[in-house]
C-alpha cells in the first residue's frame, strides 16, 4: 500500500518548523521516520502535512553533564549508544538501547521520536519513566517541560500537543549507591519485546534501600512499580557479588534472597495487567514478568555493588 497524499515541508530553522505546525491542521513531525513511515504506508496515519525537522540545526546533540544526559530531537539511537560519556553518567541508556531494533534502524530512528511515539512496547519510554526524566517541548507559544509521569496517556498517545516539537529529552544521572539493569525477551533479537524490564536499585553497604522496576510490552502504558517495601534491607546477591561479600555465602540468606525476589515478582505482577495478543498469552507474559523481575533486580543490585565497591559484577548490557 502507498501513503495517502500529503504536503511536505522541510523548514531550515526551529522557528520555521514551529510556525509550520501552528499554521497547519493535521500536520505531523517527521524525525527518523522509522515508526511514522510504516504507519503512513499502511495508511494507519494520514496527515495532510509532514513537517520534516531533519534540516533544523542544533537538535542533534547528546549533551552530558554531572546532572544527566540531554538528548536532542535529532540524535539517533546510534549516537546515544555510541556516547561513552552518556554511558558513564547514565548506563541504563546504553543497556536499553542495545535492545532497540537493528543497527540500520538505530542509525536513523531518534531516541526522542521513540519517546513521544509512546509505544508501550518500546524501550526508551520506560527508561525515561523509571529514571524520572522529562521532555522539553516547544511551540510558538513557548517552551515547557513535561515530566515522564505526565507524558504517556495511552497506546501511541503522549501529552505532546500537535503544534509542539519535542526538542530534547533529559535522563537524570545515576545517583551514588545506585545500579541499573535491563533485560527483555523477544522472539528474535531486534524484534519488539514480548516483555522487557528495566530496574534501578540503591544500596547502603550491601543492603537494598530502594528498588523500582519499569515494564514494557506488558501494560498499555510503560509502567513503573516501586518494590522498595519488598526488598529494603535485603542482600540480593548474585554469584559474582557472593565472591565479593563473604556474608552472602550463607545458605539461609541465599534462600531469603530468593524468596524476596520471588515476592518482588508477585508484587510487580499485582501492579500490572499482562495482556494476551498474537505474540503471547497473558499467562506467558505474567511468567516473563516474574522471571525477568528477579533477574533484572539482581543484576541492578550487582551493578550498584560493583559501582560502590569497585568489584567486578555481572551486566545485562551488550547483546547488540
Ligand atoms: P518518526 O517515525 O519520525 O516519528 C514517530 C512519531 O513521533 C510520529 O508521530 C512523529 O510525528 C513523532 N515525532 C518524532 N519526533 C518528534 C519530535 N521531535 N517532536 C514531536 N513529534 C515527534 N523501537 C523500539 O523502541 N524497539 C524496537 O525493538 C524497535 N524495533 C523496530 C523494528 C523495525 C523493523 C522498525 C522499522 C522500527 C523499530 N522501532 C523499535 C522503532 C524505532 O525505534 C523508531 O526510531 C522510533 O520508534 C521512532 O523514532 P523516529 O525518529 O523514527 O520517529
């Protein structure tokens, strides 16, 4: 099928792009086109005007500071993945991006586009939400910051207005004592996940003080569940950290840890509503939630210990 007819504008400045959006009804921003072009081709979207922002200067940066990583609207997934500084300040970005599609799609698709496209099966919306990040939106009326908690309204629906351009997304830095991890199950690498989990764990010494997990491809929205009450005070050891921490070799402690992680999976599931679709049954997704929750929380705990003690832990990164 071919797209329905549309007018095409390629503004050379942000001001021009914003005024094009303000003056047109039924206009759509075109960034990497990796989600929008398939929708046009299948006629699931039929905008009257496409406003291609690829000629707008100043939007392609990946700016890293001690506070976090600011990703410009035209930074491709591959640019963010390649930034060693971004990886240092907020390692969850690279961990999750290595699961986004294939290299050719990451070379073209933008991280900001992926966020505002608001697909609950995509990796970066849930990463933004778990980290408490935000999007900077601009229109002819001015600029505003939209926190991740206010951004995702429904399947493929964000709170960005039709006359706004998301000029950047901000991912806060990893806090001292914190660790992160990401994992997902897909039928083939590069496919959208059947279930994916990102986790953030904070420790004080070897004890958990905070634990949260974010889920993609489970609910209609990217969803974050606070698991601190289940895991606070626990040692959530892995084989690599048991080497670093003699105390965790205790058998009784290991079984308590397993019980706590299983409980975390159950609590997470209670806050989710796994759906059945052509790819998986609801029961299979629920099982993936349990298994991945335990696996990813463990890895995030391991990451937190590794960062605070300098020991070598496991990592879920790097199956690109
Ligand atoms: P576009 O396609 O250009 O736009 C998408 C939507 O966002 C449109 O509605 C557009 O108007 C809007 N938009 C984009 N940028 C802005 C902006 N700055 N301001 C306002 N509105 C904007 N994604 C995953 O997360 N995980 C995957 O596993 C995955 N697999 C894929 C596999 C295939 C085969 C393909 C084709 C795509 C896949 N994707 C996957 C999608 C890919 O990551 C897209 O790049 C991303 O979802 C959208 O980014 P884009 O720049 O291409 O946006």
